[in-house]
């Protein structure tokens, strides 16, 4: 863990040509009994995407350690500089659980849960964003590219630009950007827009998200916009810089998933899973963070009604629902867990038989090997989000199915639907009758039709992978003119 020493001139910051700023670092920390700290790589999608560019470009990653009050010096891992940002317990409650996940998250997801607005949370959000911006400014070399990620850090672009006008700054919003009619509920809407406009390039999942942002700029500021470009005026009223807002739909490391699912171990495990489930004709699968945006209750309700109506039965079909624990200190997530578990218990009690559960509910996270085996074991993948920036589970399912079998049932309200249609069976998860019909259609789909759809899906997912995503974002960003003075 020997860290590279800083050699750069402090007045212009550090020595890294590419700095990624994200709420979480791509490592998990654990505190030993002697008080020391260990860390392990946590291979998320973002780090897989960025690792090659980070290694090539001499990159640093600024992010939170994931634990309260955990301070750690910057260190090197896999040819990347990792720079931990420390958050106190109160900051985790106000910035992370509060403003990020109880204000912005529901607001940006079509208010499917009610957002809470607290001034103390906003103060913490500002303070913590400033800390991330300072840490990034200290690492970035003169003229470096800084890529800021997601809704937790929307003020960072402007905070960075104020300190370091020499930088090229990109921001990618991984979640939806809401219509201005909802966004304007936010008491600090103007500051968020200004914060984002500190970037040169703003990336969104869908064209609709980018145009929602542009509409918000038009409604809430005096800046002029032309198509995807916002023109910022400088303080003297002269013409200033341009900010571009565009769609860059994120993807997965498709080849890695495809290869993983082809290994004999994963193939054998998939067979074992089906056998453990009693070899039903149809295995349905849901894989989500336990989050109210995912439509888990709608899906389970529809499934329960199909059992009730006798259109499905527990001998010939089963539903596996993986619901990985998430944001467990936030009230809305606790309520959701209660609701889902009561519903699952009710349906299993009502329709289950010895040796045949209606729903296998798993409140755990699993490693990629097990996920690939589950995808292979599933005849129907149920993605019923009420609103979802992209939904990478849908893409993982497709990447795992080199056998060109299996049906993806996909909510219209996901970014993935914009990209993948017409291959999936599209659903409106609010329409329970429509959802039930679609589940039956998917369960009964003949293998030829499955192959036709899956081929189409695979062409898209295998081609547009996460490396293409990061290359295209960074390609556009680095082609933008470099500024040397404040606007
Ligand atoms: C979504 C967000 C990410 C976030 C992830 C997990 O995908 O876009 O920014 O990291 O959920 O949530 P968590 O709160 O555990 O980081």
C-alpha cells in the first residue's frame, strides 16, 4: 500500500491527469479489532469501466470510504490513486441518508416516494460537496480532466471550477433527471442547476433526461440555451463558456459477463439452482436493490394474482426474488422491506405447498458468479421499475444468455427500455392486469420467438458496452476547448 508521493505544485493542485469523483470509492474498508483499517476491492460497474482509462491516464479516484469517521491517507491500488473522503456520523445521516437518499432520490424518481426537504440536510450536502471538490482539486494536475458522478455530488462541478478554471470537468448523472414541474419543488433548485453548470459536459442516461435538464435551465435561470448547449455569460455580461448536455447511456462489461456465464462452473451451478427449485417448467427472476423505485411490490402482487386466478401454479412455476439490502437507515426503505416481506409471507402461506414455494425471497447480495448462474437458470427476467435511470440487471441478463433463450420483461420506465426495445416484453408496472398478461406471455413464449428477441437484445448489449460508454463520454469531454481563466 505504498502511496505515490505528491510532487505537483500545490498552487495548481496535484499530479493526476484524470480524477474521478464519486460518492463511493471502489473499495470496502473494514476496521480490525486493533483499530487498524483493511480494504478490499469492490468491483462495481463504474470501476470496471474506468480502470483501463485510469491506469492509462494516471488516474485518481476521490470517494467516501463507506464508514463513519474513517480517515485514511490516499493510497495506490491497481495503478490507481484512491483518495478517501471522511464523513462523520452526522454527515452520513444528513448528506447521504438525508439529502441524497431521502430528498433527491425520490424527487428524481418521479416522487414515487415523498421527498423530505430539510435545511440542515442541505447545509450538510453543501459542506460535503465542498470537501469532495477540495479533495479533487488537490489531486488534479494542471489542465486535468475531472469526471464527477451522480446525484450525491451535483455541486462539485461549480465548486471545482471556482478553484480550478484550468480543469476540464465532466458530470454524469446515473439516475433520471426529473421534469422541471417536479424538480422545481426543490427549495435549492437554482443552486443545483448552477452547481451542475460548472461542468463542461453533462451526461445523462436518456435524451429525455438531458432535455429535462435543459428545460430546467430555461425555466430557472437567465442563461440562453440552443439545443443541447447552454451559454453561460461572464460577470461583465460578455459571452462566456458553453456547457453541453447530452445522453450517454451507461452499460456493463458485457464480454466479461458473457464469458463468466459460459464457464462450466456457472453452467453447472445454474442446473443445480433449477434442481434445488424442484425443476419447475418456468423459473422467473427478479434482482434488485431493495428500493421502492424498483416496482418489487407491483411484480409480487401481479404474480400472486396469477396464482390466485389459476393462470400459474406453484408446481410448474416459481419466482426467485433477490432483494439486496440497501440504505437500511432510511425510513422509506424500512417500510418497503416490511411491505415486501408481509406480501411474500402472505403469498407463500396462501399458495405454497410442501416442496413448492411460490416465491423464494433472498435478502442478500451475491457475487457475479452466482448472479450469472441465476440469470442462466431463469426463463423470465422481471424488471418492473417504476422509474430507473438505466437498469443494468436487464443488460446483465442479456449478456449472460449466449444460449439465446430466456425472456426479458422490462418496464417502460427504465432507461434500458429506450435502448433495448423492441427486444423485451415491455410493461407498464402500474397496470397490474397488463403486467399479469405480459408475465403469462413471457412464461409461454416459444423458444423460436425467445431466440429472435434475444438475438436482437444481444446485438445491442454486446456491442454497446461500458468501455464504449466511458470512451465516448471522455472523448467528447477531452475534445472540448480547455479554459485557462475564470468565466
Ligand atoms: C444507484 C446510484 C449509485 C449508488 C447505488 C447504490 O445505482 O446511482 O450512485 O451508488 O445506487 O446505492 P448506495 O446508496 O448504496 O451507494
